[in-house]
């Protein structure tokens, strides 16, 4: 097993990986930019290395600097998290060449599956259904001719990366050239690669992904599906498992296709096969994410498998500790991504300072947060504050629990959050019926328009934050009184052991 791991990331995923390492007795090294000098992941790590200014290209995307930090601190492995260098095959190869272990797939498999065009070709060869598309040429004239043959509407998509960046919907031929130029600019800025391709737009689909895992001993499994259809700007905001769309037969066929895809390219470690399912319940391979996913906690909740620990063990050469028949789902889990953004203003990021956050606490409620009181949301990074995860006995129980948790999640500061928007989505009849497709948010503009928030009044927010700090951190727990008498409602008995970043809790 590894002795020391460098986490080449920031925010909540860095905290999540740090906690898993700590529970496994593995020493950790964090990296940070100027903007993250006081960040939670820096405070929690055994050591931390400054790697540059706030812009990612000058810090978190500097593979050579991160490798240097790993060597200087005697690390034997690097965990990339997600985003940044997590799907960079050259970086994975450089880590291996330096004699360290990259906690993820090999560079060769990443090159095949991490680039959407080659992944499509590999899946087509393996007999997995793919969305009709075109990827033979980058010339505008060729792309226009191909789009007309495919039939509008079409999607322009970046070949690298994900998260909806470098993606444009084109309804008419006269819109295509502008969309190509715009998508290339965004893709180059986000991923350093301006290559794009076309796909037929599957209208009103469900977005279903399968979590897969493979070890170095020839074993591969899936850990069931996640429904990711609630999106804004092609980015997921609410995920759940099991999917309300799938029955046992369709789940079995899609799971088998996901495992076949993994085996076809010799893939190892964690990955996700993403599919679109149309109104006729036909499914099409969309892409593969060759890394851990933001929404991995809901899979952990229903399967009982710690995916980060499993990543580390598989990377260290251990075989998978289970077979497909050993795995099952129990209960229903939902994740909401808590963003600093204004849903009533096109979901624009809402930069500002978080004074304090009061997180919901209860059975089956988990908060994965990378932002704490005093942290600032900047334009340099994704404005996600935290992930809120609940586990219920049934889907309706999970929805009710999530609505409760959102009502009790208080974030104070001069930032706007998407919490009111999330509550509105979860209460909508289409979501309650399990009928939310990828165009759900865009087709219902009233979900956004009436819920604009104003930032907390600064004086009031500062006052509340100060009081909260005094109540939570300045006094000592009593040795007599309510807590000693076993009062379950005593504030001294509140131990949020289910959330990350708490000294008493686990992942």
C-alpha cells in the first residue's frame, strides 16, 4: 500500500480524497494556488505545496510542478481527483515515467476513452450503440455538409474534457459556423484543445451513467446507474440512483454494455460510461469519463462501497474485493450541487465571501464541502460550494429528506446560492414523477425567474456569523447538565460525523 499520496486538486474533492487517505493511514500532500492558501484542503493535509498564481494554467494544470512537489515530498502516488489533470493522458504517463503511481487509468486507455471521438469509434467496434455523428474532418465546409446529412438539430461538442464546455446546440444551418468558432474558443480555453465533432441531437432524452471499476487482474464490474438528467448549461446539478426510468431488464443490458466497453479497451480503476436514453427507451453511448465523478457519493450511499478507497487499493495492485453478483443497491440516494450562482440571471457565478455555513445534520444526510467560513468564491474556479447527499428508504423518502436538508442549509455571506432553485426543481410534478429529461430546466423558465436572491445584508450576516462562531467554537462542552443527562437535543451532543471535514466523522 502507498505510504504518501499527493492530491493534485482543490476544493471538496481534495478534502474527500484527503479524508479517505487519513482513514487508510496514508500520509497526504496538498497543492494550492495563491487563492487557496487558507483553503480547507490545505489545512487538512500533512503537508502543502504552493504551485502558482490563481489561474489554473499557472497552478493546478502545471503537471511538471505537481510532479516536482510529489518527488520532493517522497510521495509514491498522485490522485488527480476530477477536472484539471485528471483526464490528461500525458500527465498520467509522466507520473508513471517518474516512478510514481497515477491513481486512475493508464494513459493509453485514457487516450482512447478520454477523447470522445476515439471513444465513439472504440464503442462502435465493441458493438455498443452510439449517437449518430461526424468526426472525420475539422473543416467548416465538411462539418456543414455532415450536419445536413445527419439532420438538424445537431450538437457541436469538444473532443476533450466535459462539463458542457465547448458544446453548442445548432438548430439551423446558418447558425453552424458561428457555433463552431464559439465552441472551439471555449474548448481551447478550458482544455487546451480546440478540436470538435458533431452529434445528432437526441431530443428529450434521459442522461444515464454507469459507474464502472476494473482492476489489474482482469476483473471488471459496474456499480449500477445514476440518473443525471437535471442539468443547466449541459452541466448536472441533481443526480439520483436508482434511476426512476430503468427497470431491471434495461438496467441489466446497459450495465453489461458498460462492462463490455471497459474490457474492450483494457481499462483499469474507476470510470463512468454515459448514455442517452430516448423516448423509445433505446440507449446510446455518449462518452466516458476516465476518472472519479462529482456525483460518486450517491453510488457509495446505495452500494456501501467507498469508491475513493477502492481507487487507491486498485491502483496499489489489489484485486476488486467483490464480483458483480456481490453488488446490490439499497435505498435511494440524491445529490444536489450547491453553487454560488444566480439562477434568475442565467446561472451566472456569484462571486463573494462565505462568512459561515450552517449545514444540515441528520440520519442519512451527508455534506461534502470544500468551502468554509471565511473562504471566497472567485472567478478562477468552479463556484460549487458543496455537495449535499441524502439516502432514503424510497425515492419519495429521499426527495422529502433532501427538501428538508435544503431548508436547513444556511450559507451566510455576500454570495447568492442556488438552494431556492434546487428546492423548486425537487418539488416540481415532473421531477416527482421521475419524468425530468435533459431539457427539463430549459423548458421551464419559471423555475429560475421568480427566485432571485439578494445577498445577505452585510451587517446582519457578519453579526450572525460572529454569534455562530462564538456558539460553536469558543465554549467548552459541559461535564454536567444536559449533555451529561443524555439529552439528545443538547448542542454539545451534535456530532456531524457523516460530513467531510469533521474531526469526528468519516467519508
